[in-house]
C-alpha cells in the first residue's frame, strides 16, 4: 500500500512531537511501542502498529542511552517498522530488521548534533557573563527546534518521498565517518572537564582528583556512588581538620586575651 | 558573603522548577552535556532570587553552565537542593561542590532504576500485550511513564526542603564547608574523567606472524588504564588555562582529530 501525502505529513508531525520527547527524555512517548501504535493510527491500521510496536519495543528494550552511548534511534525504528510492514506487507519481524538502516541514519544525525551543538556553548558562556537569561533560553529553544525539524524532515523523506534513496544513502555512508562521530563523542567531554577544572582545580585539590581517578580506573562498578562515598570521607576528613584548626585558634586567642588581661 | 535568610521562593516556584526540569536536555551537547538545559530550567527561580543583582546572577549562571550529566527523572532533587542554597545565598563553593559531587551518582542510580530495571519490565509486559493486538499495551506503558514524570514534583520538593534545613545549620562555617565540598567535587571529577572520556587506540603493530602488539591493550592499558583520557583532559586544561585558547577551537580540533584518526583506523 502507498503512503499518501496527508499520511506523510501526519507522520512528520507525529515524529516532531515524539522526537522532541526523545531529545528531552520527558514522557517516553518516543519508545517504539508508542511510536508504532501512533504510526498505525495515522496509517489507519492500529492492529499493525500494535504488533510491530510490540516486537520493536522488545528488541530495543536493551538498547539504552545509559552511560552516554547513543543507541540506534527508537523513533525511526518505530515509524519505519510499521511503515515497511504496511507498504510492503512483510512480516513484523522482517519489517523491524528492514527498519534498522533508518534507525542508524537518525542515530548518526543525533550524534552529529551532539558534537556540533558544542559550539553553542561559547554564546552560552557569554550570556552567563552578562547575566543574559533570555539568550540561554534562546539557545535551548534553538537546539530543540533544530532536532524537531530534523525529525520531521527525515521521517517525511523516509516515509513519503524517497524510502529507497534514504536507505541507499545509509548504506554508502563510510564506516570511518560514522565511527568518527562516536569517537568524537567519547573525547569531547574532556574539553568540558577541562573547563570545569579551570575554575575548580587549585594545586591543593589535585590529590583528590587523582584519588577519584585511580579508584574509578580499577573499580569495576556500574556507577560512581562508591567514589562519591570516598569523596565524602575525604571531605569530612578535611572538614574536621580545618574546623579543629579554626576552633583551636579561637581557644588560643581567648587564652592569650585572658593572659593579657591578667597582666 | 552576607547571608540574609529571606525566603523569596514559594511553593509555586518549586512546582515550576519541577516542571521546567523537563528542559534538562534541551541544549545537550558532548562538551558540557546537559549544562545549558540545567541552567535554563533554574532560570525563573534564579531570576527571582537575584532580582537586580546582576553580578550574583551572572556568577550563578556561570557555575550552572559547567559540565553536568545526570538523570532526567531524578534531576529535580538536585535542582531543588541547589536552588535552596542559592536562595539562602550559600557560599558558591558549596553549591558548586555539591552539584559536581551529586550529579554523577544520581545518574548512576537513575540509570540502574529506570533504564536497567523498570524499562525492561514495563516494556516486556506491555509489548507482549501489544503483540496480541491489545491497545492496553501502549496505554499502560504511557501511564507508567506519566506517573514517573509526576514523581518529579516529589523529588524537587524533597531536594528543596532538605536544602533549606541543611542551609540553616551551615552558614556560620561556610568557608570550611566550601573547601570540603570542593574536595568532594574534585574526587568525583577524577572518577568522571575515568568513566566519561574514552579514547581507544585501535592500532596494532605486527611484530612477526606470531605476535602482534595491540597498542591499547598491550601498551597503554599496561602503563595505566585511562591514561590517554586523563592525559587529554590535562592537555585541554593546559591550553585553556595557560595558553588561553578558546574552548571553541579545542572543540573543533578534537572533532576533526576524531574524524581524521577514525579515517586512518587509529581510533
């Protein structure tokens, strides 16, 4: 079955809404189970949407953005598995597999945005220096709007205009380029940490940085809670020593004053 | 720092903060991750706190624009806590130290709860219902996540109330506390560098037919794990602090370097 222009537009609008939700991780309507159902609704075949959505959701439940890695895009997986099942009458599982290239395409686009949006931070720093709150809001809106437009555009192109051409495009993308985006994503936080250290790191704090680093290197654990606990221990240690020094001084001062009074 | 304990925020402001926490990832990027959204969500409250004090507002904005990556569903707790500190004009060092110390553990807890536990369970149940053609599948899925979203109000008020109570006791020893908070912050940053910055060299040197040396596994990892990560952070730090290079230049160089090295198969 063919996708009509109205359906293409409907899918694009839906993609903009769930795409923004994916970006913000707000209501989780970007998960395939919801996206496919909505796609089915727009195409007039809710049952198909439910079945492809269920299958795609199960396949994507293990692919999470936790820990900073970007998984194949769940929105495009949800839309395209249903659209492919609808247009080509393929089985839901096969449709899900055929939807994967589109899912990768959107993943690469998002990775590219993650890297390039770093350039907005210069303006944000400036805004902070000038206490210009409106500019911060504007940057947030701009980033989100770019993502929204990309979702609308990609879904419209993939569903209505040129499904085959888009697929070919993904297949000819060289691996080094897409891998390069991932590599950049792995290294770019270094610049962020360096900015953080620029303001926080005085020579006296270097030992604590090293302690945290070494523990994290050798501790095979899923989150940083143990390091935070070590941090709390060190902080309490410093706190007690400094506080004693202060109160010690105060006691000494009083003693000295009393002595002076005595004389 | 003068600590006037005048409360300027009311329940409505905290409710708004809880909702605005949805914008956490609005300006997401790899350099500072959620920083821009994290600041954006707090702006209405910060504006109310600092009013005409441009310098104070600017300092708060600058601090909140530092690297942060935490869990969207739990971030309200952190925002509420920090806003209560801002409201009582606590020492900037305490606010900054607490923020840096808390965001990563909160992210870890959130990932463990929401991504690794809740999603597989909810998705599993709802998917099986959907595959049988029941529309209840997606509806239940949506309701569960709506409830999780509603929890943001609870987290934000919890953080705020906790902060208000804590702040009342810490104002007189703020200098010492600020130092302790920075110690905590720096310890966690050390851990963050090891877990967030990843540089994996793919190059292998063929010695002879029987032996190839993988640079990452046999060389760098044998010297010290993550040695390239911390090395690169300090290289960036050196350029930023000593050479006054703009972060934009460093981002471009890093990005181009990543693509080029990927092209040659080195990274």
